[in-house]
């Protein structure tokens, strides 16, 4: 919203009294399993700020978990979605179709890596996209096994919980899970025992050896991996690891699936993170940043693979909802017109420089990593690599109290992740970094 002042403004403690009243109502009406990171109840948002019911204005380093990359209520998203709302809200594409769905499919077929013939199917959420990518891969290969990786996160449905590595809070007490899922080591440079220089080669060799011996390459339908892991800790696999996996998949008739749900749509400074090493996935799953805050997801991939599922085998009542499709076209319009890839790269330059400066001052910052506007710091016990979840929680809490929305992540709960809207002003970006530095200093 362009009329929203782009400034941090605290008029009450965080959370304020009205937010606390609403939190009490939430507690009475919503199950406790639906957690809240920061209980400020938002009334308006736009650019790089969120405004709450108490009149506080907070700097947003979360983007609703990489969703509002184009900013909240972006003009083109609102304009297109509003026009669609006035025309019709739903027919179900599988009953009576509409042009918006086809336009989004055409856009994704053009934007995703590779110049081969593609198809796109639309769904509601990232987990749904991953689940359908597995269905499509199984239909195409006539195989069952799915290979995933340590620290990976792919969703909260039964199948995607099986694909996800982290037990708490995502899997604990929710089993049994879907079978034929096999987890392999990830090239995690900071924590690779023999050092980052050996990481890509050794991790790829281990993974391929395990797949070959324990599963059988001929039984694997799909390899599913995030080019930069999201919930796992913004881990960027060592250079060379992903190309080796993609090559192994290609040689063995395995469908290589890039889960770009958190990394896609300019977040890393490229349309898709797998472009960094020139990887052309067979299938690519997207959601989050696709539609400026409206629920939409997609599987895009090689035509012959996407066409393997029988007619009626893919879809869902709301998949490719017309209003969400309009939002997606508005988001893509915004990304192109404002060159949000360049803006993401600029955010990365500013954040990495500032955070590396902090790393020199504060021993508890074990690593600064990420690309574009997908940046993280891993916190450790000083003088070691022992994960420091307590310090991470304390820094996040201090940032929240100062009016900065930050998120934590990581298998060990010791990573602060930063996902500012790509349209955030550099003054707000630097002010947010000042708050982080102050919080670290007070530890």
C-alpha cells in the first residue's frame, strides 16, 4: 500500500494491549497447534512495514515466509485480483475453465529454466505442489521410491511430512508416514566433517552410493531437493553437489525435482535458485512468492513427464483459483517492471556486508550465508560449532520487541533467517540490521 508510511514506529510495547486482547480470543478459538511467531495482529501492510491494531509499525524481514516478495497489497496484484473478483470468483478449472489459469501456465513455462516444451499444473499450496510432483514422477517412471535430503522441508501433508527431515514441530506424533522415502546426506559446507572444500564431492559420492546400494537407482522415481534449503537453515549446498545429483538422475531415468517454493520468483536474485549452477530440473515446484500473497502453487516441467498422468488424475477444487491466478499475473508483472531480481541482489549485497561485519565482532555468529534476499546467520556457542538455539531465540525476541519481524529456522533451531520484501527501502533495511546488531551486542 503506497500510502503506508515506510517507517518503524512503536507507540506501545510489543505486543500492544489490543493485540494481547486478540491473542486471548485466538487462544480461545484456535487450536494451540497453530502457533504464532510474533502475536501482533496486523491491520495494514505494504512496502517493508506491517502496521498492527495498536498503531505500531514494524519492519518486515519475513514477508510472510517469502510470500509477499512484491510487497503486501502490491498495486498490480490488487488491480488484477480486484477486477477478477468483480467478474467471478470460482468455476473450478476442471469443470469450466478460464483464461487466467492458462496465462499463468504459459508464464511459468516461459520463466522456468530450460527451453524444452513444458506444461504447468496449478494447485493451492507448496505441499500440494510437491505431492503432485511425486505423483507425476511416479506415473512417468512407473517407479515408487523418492529420494530426499537431510535438513529438507517439503510440507505438512502426510507424504510431505515423510519427505521432511525435521521431527519437531513438523512430524512429531503425526505418523505413520508414507513409505518408499529415502533420506540422503546433504552437502552442508559449514558442518561437513572433512571441511567445506571436500563437501560437494564427498556428499554427492555418499548420496549416490547410498541410492545405488540401499534403494537401487532403477527403483527411484524422483530426487526432490531445495536448491537452497529453507526451513532447514538456508543451507546452500556446496557448489557442484546439485549438478552431480542432476547428472546421476539423468543417467538413471530419475525425475529431478527442484523444490523452489521458498527460493523462487526473484528471491535469490534470479528467477529461480537452480539457475545459479545452470541446472535445468525435470520438474520445478513453486508457491509462496508466486501470487503476491494469494494462495497458489504450481508444478512446471517437461511436457512428456507432465503429460504422463491420466486425464482427471491431477487437479483439485480450488487449484488455480481465478483470483489467485490474477494475483500471480500481477506479481509477475511487478517482478518484471521493477526488476526485482536486481533489487534482491542489492539487498544481498547490503545484508551480507553488514552481517559479515557483525560476524567479526560477535563470536556466536558461526556462519553468514545465503543469496539475494534469502540470507541467514547461524549462531553457535563461542569458540565452537555447537548450535546455540537459546541465543537465536533471544536475538529474535529482542528484535521483535524493537519492532523488527525476524524468523528462526534450522534443524537445530539456531539460525536467524531474513526474507525482506524485495521492494523494501534501503533505509528500512539498514535500520533493521542496526536492530539485529544491537540485539547481538546485548547478548
